[in-house]
C-alpha cells in the first residue's frame, strides 16, 4: 500500500497518516480510513483527505474511489471533540474551509466515490458519507447517526444541508433532532444509503460495482455525474458556510460547553461508551 502523504506535507509524520490509498489499477482506488481506536475525524484525517483530493484531481485516469474503514466498529465515530480548537478554517480552492472544501470537490469530481460502511458513522462520519456519490452498508454492522445536538452543538459539516436532500425534511428532522443510531435497513428505507447488504456479501458487492464502473469511459462518467448533479441539486457553498459558522458559534455556548464536559467525564471518546453513544446521549 502507498500512503498519500508524499504529495502533500502533513502535520504529523507522513507514515502515520490515517488516510491510506491502494491503487487497484489505474482507474480504481481504494481508500482506507485507519485512525484507531475510534476513527475520529481529527486534523490529521482532514489533512490526509486534502492530500488525497489533490492527488485525485491531478490523475486523469481514476474513475472510481471506494472509501472504507480500517477500524471494525467505527467507520468514522465523529469529529474529535477534544480538538475542536485545532480545526483550521483556512479556505481551500472552493473558498470553503478544509472539510467542506474536500466534500465539495468530491461531489464535483469527474469520478464516482463509493462508501463501504461498516461500524458507526456518526456526526461528520455520516456527513462524510453524504458527500459521496453512493453508499453501501453492512446490514449487521453499520449504524448512522447525526449526534451533534445531543453533544451540545449542531451539524456543521454538511448534515443540515445534504441530509434533507437525501431523506426529506421530516426524516432529516427525526435524525438530526433525535440523535439516535439508525441501522442499515432503516437507513436504506430512508435513502441515507443506497443499499443495506448482508455483511458477508458486502465486500464482493462493492468490488463488483467498483470494477464494473472502472471499465467504463471516464468522460461519459463525468458527463453523466455533472448532469445528475445539476438535476438533483447540490448543497450550495453559501449554505455550507452558514451552517459551519453556526456550528462553531453553538460550540461556544455555555450550555453546550457544559453538556460536552459532562459527556467527556462520562466516557465520550472512549470505546465502550462510544459503542452505545446513541443511548447515552439521552441522559444529560
């Protein structure tokens, strides 16, 4: 396997980047998110994704990119809430800050992005999946959730902007205000993921889909995706900026700080607590 760090300086030792890419051919890349024990979305993961999208944008052969987790119980647990102050707001090429910038560039890219979901995808983990083109989830092992309100903040990485487009207003309110874990079958019925697939069949299904897409003409893939984006409608940059601004604002509210401190003291960002985080959020 090759790490992506060699094309962009990372803030930590490049050999330890949590974003690892395997080129399974000129047109098919597989990316593993590997930041144990929780696969937290931290500054190092964001830097790795920035480096990845730069590489992808300079490669004129890639047609399909599959994202998966290297941590069995967590696709991406959520943002590293202990390191919110370290998050950069420096704008990328789209004019958005680092994560919204990467997400926007993936949405507009001339290739297909695929999420292979095992484990918990909560908060920005769910938002990461929403920014991908298609999502396939393990029926037994995938759980999706927007946990932010339960931790004292609001979704700031696109959940308020993309999830209603995927699942509709009422279901988005249920997910974002309720903060509960959704199993893969329910997520499929809602439109949060494309398909819920038995775990034993998930790898083969995604591999078949990706290798199939990799045989098609890149210009046709790009043209079809561009038109679908126009017809379906993407979240607008101004809306993403507004949501993220409100995210940082709510994070500084005294009541938000108190709730987050209480959750940290009870075990937030520790594995056993995180496995049942959806249940714990209902208790202040």
